[in-house]
């Protein structure tokens, strides 16, 4: 028995390692490239022969990248906040109330999630130009919220459904208004769900390239993924690979920080002990 | 503290089902009232309507003389203990109990003091800083009670608060609930499906079936003088024995022999529309081993002989199961009771009589035994509507009464 479990553990361990190596190799490769000098860039060595921070210096020297980073952080944070707040309210209503048109609402939000985004780019471009939203922060925040909301509603309603309804009744009996019951009893219990959703939505906004390249034209609201594609070398003959790699590494940092920060709050089993299960 | 009055309260759900029908109930200040009935009888819905968690479709609900139909739960000043306890898992025991007080915007010192007091009453003081997840079932139950008593509400509502506890703890907590209610003197409405809890706890018991009140009264009265077949079958454990009885030549022909009837019952049965087929009900303790009955008592009852199926010795007395011939009594009420007990599809051939005989009885399994039963304590029911025919001015006096 013990033998089989050890063997099983080893097997699973090997499988895990394989998956991690498969997923992380490109990332490590990019990191390695970002530390290489232009001369050694194409030597095919995994560990750079000459280490340099020149690439990082380059990207932070250009106003282009720093500005894009600020845009990215700002737009993603605002879109995430709004999407999670709206999503929480919608998901709460869906999981707790029976109202006319509930199925329709779920259906429509699913439809939005399934709609190919690329087909909306041209209409959005026209609409935003007419409304003067083109190349502004709201011009990106609004479509991000639209596409993040179905995701938020889905994940959150799953979390809300797990919370025993008796808790809300108990809060009401204890003298809470509907709002107080939600804020002081339900929301703290749904916190893991809120954070999970926030992470997913943030990653979605942060990584978006399609809307960002179509609905922006200047540094005013260009986000990092787009800014990367506009990188050029010092001269037209110079290859900006090193700089792009450095920028790619830099933009993964906020997302890692974001995930790590929120992950600590995702404590499972938060509702245990509420009701006799 | 306040009285609670339900005036023709009904609950109709949007899908058309009526969960509660015209319930009239007056609960006096400080009274302990139990709502009891099989699952789906509307007792929880009634409680939720008093709480304000469900809307009242029609009728009026008054708490302390004030109409509260349209008031939110928070404005009714009543506390509720849930079957699931519904403790806030993100808060400690202290915070759980303080929650209603904090919502009422009391100052910190008062809150701390009140929580300490309530914790002392329920012996929760050493647990105050624990989270619900680290408490046992019984402790959680006490915290739920603590959260209810801490703000001294007008009334307590309890929705099967003990049904999640194991049998031993339930008996223990039953006395705790009872003592607490007497100590605080707060009007309490308690919902349960357990007739033992209903009998032991309440000042008055309300028996419900299919959304309607069947009978309201002190436990002993419901036991001795049930209004109808349903109440008779629901109250008591082991439950009342039911046999078919045919009215023939001024007597009742039953599997136990011909049962004589008194003048009053005879008059009632003489009517043209009077039923010919009746249901006879006898409680297990109204049987006795014929050997142990003295002459004086013997005259008040009658005897029969039946084969003994099973003997269960309880120490204090013996439960003896007798096989009797003849059809099992049937009616809608009895079927519902059987379904609630989970025994609807389990019935042996013929009918089985449960009797409770003295421990001194020498009865053994397999033998034919002579058994006596008390005619003054038997009930007769009309199978069509379940009405108790032996009941006269609210009193049941057996079939012999004049």
C-alpha cells in the first residue's frame, strides 16, 4: 500500500514537473534573452554569456513604455473594480432572487462571452470615434467591462450559491437591512470568489491586445501589449528583440504581484461552521 | 415581550399552492407555543411569516397589538434560531452574539456586558473567542440561542433548533430550552416535527396538517382528547392503535370482539347519514394483561385473546405486539401519518396491535394471551372526515358514555 502511494506520488511529481517545464520554458527563454547583449542575442545559449541590464535601461529610458505601463495599470484596475462590483451585484441577484427575465439575463451574458470579439472591433471603432471615446481610457475600460462582466457574473454566482441562505435570513432577523446583510455577512464570505474573479478579470484586461490596438492611436491610452508591438530599435537596422523581451518580463511582474497579493486572501473553507452540513 | 396574534393568516405561493390556510392563533405574552406537524404541513412557513421572511398573502399578523404584515424582519424586534444555526463563520462567537447589538447601534460597553451575560447563561464564556468552525454541534446550537437572547427581543422564533443534534444531546438541550424560556419569560414560537418535543416543551401545542390547524391545546389535552384521527395518530409514541369497527345491532363489531356503546354514541350513530364503518382508536397503555387486572377495573373494560407476536421489555413496562385479524383501518389521515413515518410501503398482513403492559406481566412470544382494554379510554373516528365521535364538549369519554 505504502509502496503504491510512493510510486503514485513519484509519477504525479514527474507529470507536474513536465507540465511546469513545458509552461515555463518560453518564459525563462524570454528572461534569458532580456539579459543578453545584442551581439549574443542569437547565439542559442540558454544562459547568457554576457549579462547586461542595457535592455531594461532602454525601455525605461523611453517615455513610450513607462506611459504605456501607467495606462495598462490604470485601465486594468478601473475596469476590474467596476466589473467585480457590478458582477457581484448581478450574481447576487441571480443566485438569490427569482425575477422575471432571469434566464434571459443569464442567456444574454453567456452570449456576450461567446461573441467573437474581433467581429465587434469595427463597430466599436466607429462608435467610439463618433462619441469621442476613441483613444481614451474610458474607450478601453468600457469594452473591457462588457466582456469581463459575463465572466465575473458566472464565477461569482457560483460562489454566492455556496453560501447558505440561512445566513442572510439570520442577518435580517438580527436587524440588518438587505444592504447590511450583503455587506457584513455575505460579501465577507464571498471574498474568495471576489478575489478569484478580480484576478481573472485583471488578467483579461491586462493581456488584451485586440481592443487595445484597434481603439487607441497614441501614447495617451496605449497599453503595454500594444506598446510592445511598436517598439523599434535605435535605428531601423537594429533589432529591438532584447528590449521587447525586457518589457515582456517587466509587464508580467504586476500580474504576478497582483495574483500573489490576492491569493493569500483566497482561503478555502471560509464558510465552514456556519451551518451544520 | 408581547403577544402574537395570527388572524386568518394564509400563504399562497405564486405557483398556486396554498401552504398555510386561514390560521387563527393567539399566543399570549410569555407563552411557549409549539407548531408541530409532518413535513410540508406549513409550520415553517407560518413561522417565517411571523418572522417576516415570507410575505403574508392574506390575513393579519399582530405583534404586541400592532399590525406588522408589512414590516421588515428588522422592525419586528423578534429573534430567530435556525435549524442550521446559521452562525456567521467569519466572526467569533463573541462577534456573532454582538452582531444584532451592533446593528442596533448600542455602545461598546453595553454590548460587551450583554454578550457576557448571555454567554454566562448559556455557559459559553470560555468559547467566546472561537470561530464557529471550531465548535461542536451542541456548542454551535447554544451560540445560535445566545445570539437570539442577547438583545432581549419581543419574541423568540425557533425553527427545529434541536433536530441537528444527536439523540442524547437533544434531550439535554430540550431541558435547557425549557428552562431558558421560563427564566426569560419571553413569548416563544417553536417549530418541530417531533411530537415528543412538542409534548414536553410547550405550554400549548398547535397541530398542523396540509396548511390548516387541526387542534390547539395543552399537550395533555391533545393526548387525551384528540379532535380527529390525525391528531390522535400524530401525538403519542408508540402511536394509537387503529382498528376498523362496523356498527351492527347496537354494538361495534371489531377484531377484538363486540364493543358495547353508550347512549350518546348510539344516538349519534342513529342518524340516517351516520357512517356504518368506523375507526376505533386505543392507546397502547390502555391495554393490560388480563391476569393483572382487578375486578373493579375489569368491569370498565373488556377482554380478548390474541397471539403474541413480539415482546419488547423496556424495564419499566413491556411493549407487546399482538396479531389481530381483520382489515387494517384506512383513511387519508392514517396514510399521511404512515407516509410521514416512512412506513407507507411497509405493512404486514392483518393488523398489528401495540400494547403497553405492566412489567410484571409474564407474557411470552408465541403464546395466545388474554388481554384487557379500557372502554372508557377508547376513541371512535369517522373515517370520511376523521372526526372524533367520542368527543363531547371537548372531552373524550370512551364509547360507553351516556
